[in-house]
C-alpha cells in the first residue's frame, strides 16, 4: 500500500532555464494521496519540468518543494522494457523487489495485469507488445510498486487515437492510490483526473512584476477535490525511474 500520509507541498514555485524567462512562477499547491492530478499545457510550457521538480530531480529557480514520501516512481512517454522478458516478469519483478516469493509475485502480477486488461499477453515477450500494451504494462509495473508519488509523463503522446484510448480506459486503475501526477496533452487523459494543474495560461516573461495568479492555475474538475490536510510522514524521498531493468 502507498503511504496515505504522503504529501508534496510546493510554495512560491518558479522556474526558468533562460535567465528571467519564467516558465511558471509563484505557484503553490499541496498534492495528496488518492488524487490524480493532470498537468496540462502546450508543448514547452513546462509540464515535464514541473514533474522533475516534484520528483526532486531538478531544483526550482525559486520557491520550495517539501516531499513527505518514501517512494517516487516515473513512467516516461516511451515505454522501456527488456525485449525478451515476458510481460508477467516485468510486473512480478516489482513484487519480488518488495519481498514477495516468486509464486506469490506471479499471482499478484497476474492480478495487476488483469486490472490493465493485459492478462492475455502475460506470457508474451516485451518486444512483441503493441505500443498501447507496452504503455499499459509500464503503468501496471509502476503501480505494482505502490509508489507514494507516481509521476507519469505523457502516457499517450506516442500512441494513435485508438491505442491511446486503450491506455486511457485503464487509467481509472490509478485512482485511489498514492499521489498520481500525469503530464498530458490528451483531453481524454485529463478527463479521468480529479484535479488539473494548468500551465496553459500566460507564460510570464522576463521579470514580470504582475502578480503570478494568471500564470498558472490549479483547478478542480470534479467534486471532492479540496486538498485535505494530511499529517506529515517521514521525509525520506527516494526516486525510482521506470527504465529498463
Ligand atoms: N535542461 C534544460 N535546459 C534548458 N532548457 C530546457 C531544459 N529542459 C527543458 N527546457 C526548456 O524548457 C521549456 C519547457 O520544457 P518542458 O520539457 O518542461 O515542456 P513540456 O511542457 O513538457 O513540453 P512537451 O509537451 O513538449 O513535453 C522548453 O522550452 C524546453 O526547451
Ligand atoms: Mg514534456
């Protein structure tokens, strides 16, 4: 189970790569478990950058991020797997890494594959999977590790509409877990998220003295998206990337 006390708090967050060309600025939020946050905005608006800052891979140019989370996991937009290893193995290894015996890991992995409608290709090697199957496998493998913070960068960006919809159809499996943050252009992916962090507003440029409230918005698309106070857990963040093993 993910730590339901996990929390990521950003205060006064701002970032630029080119001096004073702010991607976003004066941005504060609390990310809490059992919410699925969409990070939206046009290409270049800073979605991946914000994920990196949330993960702690990148320090913001200004502001602070406090993480109370033991495990942070990424899924990148291009699925990475071991070509000859089976789909089942990819997920079972996540359970073995948590101390499961092989047989129990296989059973748990099969359950997880079923949640993502992948039971039919459990014994297929990764190299034989379609793009949509491979991306769903990455999500299943990530979820199998029960991360406190699950960061997913453009899960449907490389997929055609039909295949993207196969992936979107299983996204609801991510709800009710730890903190899930999905960078996406895809309105279908956004629609399954409980909250939206929208970078699509005006991008502040060169040392704007305007208030930053128009730069970024964090909004809610459904009921129950207020950000409940969650007690803090240990601040011992570690980061695992969903790369090939
Ligand atoms: N390490 C870096 N050094 C300099 N500029 C960078 C760096 N990383 C990103 N950028 C620039 O910052 C801006 C935001 O990049 P980012 O990748 O966060 O955008 P994005 O919203 O994820 O875009 P996309 O939808 O295309 O993935 C872009 O203009 C990008 O070129
Ligand atoms: Mg990106």
